């Protein structure tokens, strides 16, 4: 009788946990993309979702941040609680909260950037529970800067200038791996760099394999530890999704992005993945299911 009860408990836990794991695996392939070209008549960027296996199909969530002569969206990422944030190239009020279901933005805030530098990308550091901003002044050869951004106030705390060089100077893509290692990409050299999070020493990787230009962004899928690059290929003049080797920097083309939005010249200023629960969360959920079964005994 005892063995039968244990089997029932194990089966109940599996029934609770297995669908959740399968759901996470499915959701892990869904990315959010902030598109700045083509623009609707309103002149606003648009937020879409897409599957990384089929990046040509975009699903519209809604219009978002305005694109104008003085403002250009630059970064997009979720925090660990599932809140979505975006940045622009403004010197102040550069951080906004984005509704991931509608694209609507709210509460512009932001201060503390060094003169001449603006945020070019945004990435959540899961290890250290912080949002990192990459800032450049757009001058080739100049060391980019990193900031820790307070999500409540938008205050940017200066972490330092990157060390080493030679620097790209036009670094527009940022991703932070689960272990805290930082990756950046520059469109002047068309390559990725690793950044030691403790010393900020920068090491160039090999060329990604194509001529990149204009606004684009990078991010990690934390469930697979894959570095993705929502790039703009200057040769084909198309937005493309690439996966990137974290050792060599070489990119693997997955496909053209948003072909159902426009046949060409779709520009994704950045992409993001919603967080999934930690393994510990699944254990708690499984234990909860087990406790429920015990009470029914």
C-alpha cells in the first residue's frame, strides 16, 4: 500500500511539473522585437513577437515608442520578474516601461549618463540581478561605457569605461550570459567582443561574417544559453536573425526577420526573451502538488 501511495505521489508531481517544463521549452523560443523600420503613419515603433525558428513571421502587439529626429529606440529587455523595459538615445528620460502585450510605453525616466554618451543597448544581468546599459558616443575607436540602471528611477550608475582596445566605438548590441559574462557587438568592426564583468577588460572575437550597419541588438536565451543577434545586414539591406558562437564570434544565419511586415529593410532595434521560472520554482510547484495529494489521502 505504501509503495502504491508513493507511486501516486510521484505521478502527481510529474503531472504538475512536466507540462510546466514543456510550456517553458515552448515559450523559450518566443522573442519580442522592437521594430523601427518600416514605420506606420504615426511614426511610432512597433512591438512584435516571433518564434526564433521562424523569424520571418512577426505577430503585432501594438505601437510603442516614437521614432523622431531627436529620439530613436535603442534597447529592449525583461527583468527577472517579467517587466519589459526599453531605452532610447536621449541623454535624459531614456528609460521607459513597456507593456509586453500592447507595446504601450509609460513613465519616461533616466539620468546620470556622462556627457556625449547615450544608451545603445540594454541587457538584464541574471547573475547579479541588475539591468546593464551599454553607452557609446558614436566615435570610432572610443571606449564604450557600461552603466547599472536603476529600473525604478532610471538613474544610471557608471560602472566604467571598457578596458583594452582597440575599440569599435559604434557598439550597438549587448548581451549578458547566465554566468555574468558580457558580450558586445560593434558595427564598425562587424565583430563581437567579450567583456570581463569584474575588470571590464575587452577581448575581440572573430568577425561575425557579414557587413552590419544601423540599429540592431543582441540578447541571450537563458534557457538554451544561446546568443542571438537581431542584426541589420548592410549588403542584403535586410533585418536578419543570427545565432553567434561565444568562442569564435562567427554567426550562423537563421533567417530574415519580419518578412510578413515588409519584403526588405525591416529594422529590429533590439530583441528580448521573457524570463522563465528558476528550477527551484519548479521544485516548489512540484512539492505543492505533492502536498495536495497527501491531503487527499
